[in-house]
C-alpha cells in the first residue's frame, strides 16, 4: 500500500480529464491523472478522430468517383480497408504520442489503472491511495443499447464498426443522430447499401427542422434509405446477416446492424454514490459550476447531463481547473456550444433554433435569414448545395446559426463567436469576408439581416 498526495486528482484521462489536468498544472497545482486504458479517451481512440479520418477516406472516394466532372480523369478501383485502417490508426497514433508528450512535459503524474472514489478526498487505484483537496470525476461514456437489444455478433456499436475489416454490402443503422448518420455517410461512400431507422420524425433530430429536412433530401439523393418516426421492435441474426423488424411490421435485411442510440455515462461501481455524489439515471448531477453534491468533488464531460461532445469536455476541464484555482471562470451554456455533424453533407449549428428563440423571446421578437449556398461562389466551385440560416432577436443580437452543406463545419468558429459575443448583424455586416469563401454565406446572411443584402434579395 502506498499513499500519494496531490492538489488535484482527476479520475479519467479523456478529453475532459486531461484538459483539467493540463490547465491545473499551468495554474501551479500538482495533479494525478488516473486512466485505466489510454490517455485521450473516447474522442481520440474510438470517437472524433478515427471517425473523421474514416469520413475523409469516404470523401476521397466520392471525389475520385466524380473527378471527371472537374476535368480530372481517375479510375476508382474500390476501398482498401487495411489501407484505410493504417491511415486512420496512423493519425490516432500520432495524436496519442503528442498528447502523452504534452502531459509528461507539464509534469502531470499519470497513474495507470482503474480508480475508485473512496471518500470525497481519496481515489484508490490498486494498492495506491491518492489523496487531494479536490477530485474531478471524468469517467466518460459508453455506447448504449435499447432494453432487450443485445449487442454481439452482427449487432454492433460504433467501436466494432470502426474496427470492421471489410465494407459490409448492406447495413442497417438504428439511430439517425450524429453517430448514426456519420457511419451511414461513410458506408454509402464506401459502396454499402444503407438504411437508417429513427424513432423521431427527422434525421439529425436535434437540429433546426429546416436543416433536418434538407439533410433528409441530401441523404435521399445519395441513395441512403431511412424510416422515420418508427420504432425498432426486434432483430434476429443468422449466418446470412440480420433481419430488423420495426413496430410498423416493416423488415430490413442487412449484413449487420449498427446500434447508435446514444451514449450512457460510465459511473457505475466507481464509489460515487457511496461517497455522497448525487446520481440521476447514471449521470452525475452538478450545478452550473460543475460542483457535485459533495464539496470539493467536481464532474465534467459526458457524465454530466447535456451535450456529449469533446469540445464541451475540454471546456469543462479548463473550467473546473480555473474554478479550483479560484479564477471564477465564465459559465458557458450548452446552447452556445457549437455542434458539427461531419457527414456528407455536413451540419453545423450553435445557439437557439428559430422555434426555441421564438419560445424564449416571443415569436414577433425573432427574425431570421436563410442564405442559399446556390448564391455562394466557392460552394458552387466545390459542388455543394445547402444553406446558412442566421436567427436574431429583432433589433437585438444573433442567437442562432444553422448551416448545412459540404465543409460548413469549418464556418462554425465565426458563428459561435457571433452568438457568444451577442453580436448584432449590424456589427458583423461591415466586416469583410474573403472572396471566394463559403464564409461569405455567413457574411451575406448578416448583411441581409442588417437590411443591406448584397448577393441576395
Ligand atoms: C463514434 C464517436 C464519434 C464521436 N465524434 C465526435 C466528434 O466528432 N466531435 C465531438 O466533439 N465529439 C465526438 N464524440 C464524443 C466525444 O468522444 C466525447 O464527448 C468525449 O470523448 C467525452 O470526453 P470525456 O472526457 O467526458 O470522456 P471519455 O473521452 O470517454 O474519457 C473518459 C476516460 O476515463 C477513463 N476511465 C473511465 N473510468 C475509469 C476509472 N474508473 N479509472 C480510470 N479511468 C477511467 C476511460 O478509460 C476514458 O479514457 C464522438 C463519440 C463517438 C463514440
């Protein structure tokens, strides 16, 4: 048995945990970072980075298929999965190495092993007892399933989907949210027949309705099938694949079923409740300053109810480190955290939908402008359609931006600044957007809302 004392112990070395550790050491605190698997967590090893690498391979496949349209002759011979995997793993390995180097250079003590909260100031890892005035819980999340739907064999979650060694000919996907539509997009580009089942009335159901509808049109045009507003009933497996039955009696035959119905918090059996931390349906309940019910114990990232996104976890990590160091950082509401879906087409949004803005401010106090990418030169050059919608309070600030089209994820930076700085379209309109960029579409929407549209009516 050994005992080590620190200013801060962070349980979980994913996006949230390592960000908290990095910021805390910058602020002069001594930090132990406990990780049972690999530093970087879900995002680096099983989430954001590998899936975006896959989506890039998918984009290259589509570009090479369509290259004749741009006067470039190529022959598309197919998808070489071992090579895709080598490329994807190469990206992850390089980022992992960089992260390990950074954590070491900052003087963070990494403790390898599974940690358990044994008191408000103690974390036990094997024979080692770590004590600190403050503890940050950052244990992340796992792929959930539905009651009665067992994962195994040809019924898989995103982890197994990433590790597939072949392109399935036919795939069924349960869940039309971010993870479901990103895999649908990849597989379609790789040549699979794809069908999505979503119980809610729309794909990407957390987005502005007009964006979801455009998204559905785009997926339909790509030949991706989907059933909306219908629940999954059952699945059976055989040597030939799976048969998925929906509540309306419809069946879908496929080689495999990807279950992408959301992520549950990894909080069970870690001593949280025994130490007095309030848990609700597995999530750790915090106040807006990420304090749990136990003084000195904070929770961050996917275990805190709300958006499950890596950049929210980074922000949470930085926030708690600064809070513990007494810097009184600013709270960022989940609504003002940008969201990007990296499928083809991409979807990017921040702030309130028009409907939510009307609920909050009154329907007559909200207005919007929807700029069609058909008017945007760069979008035409790269062959994408889509739109940029800006929602504002009448005579007030921009409260939401909702975009769809190839590469619009790259436009979210300006959009989130406008929303978080509560800019008026009149503030943004005189500022210059480079030509020809897709960014101009955002500029055009701001010009229109400021009453001086340029390339629009
Ligand atoms: C397929 C997929 C794609 C995604 N794509 C994106 C994207 O493009 N953009 C985006 O923003 N987000 C994306 N996400 C979500 C993102 O990965 C998560 O929001 C983010 O990783 C959450 O960070 P976290 O620190 O809360 O948890 P995690 O990253 O899950 O880290 C938790 C860490 O804690 C460790 N741990 C758990 N329990 C213990 C214990 N008892 N002792 C020691 N260590 C422990 C785990 O091993 C893990 O490393 C994606 C997720 C998936 C699954």
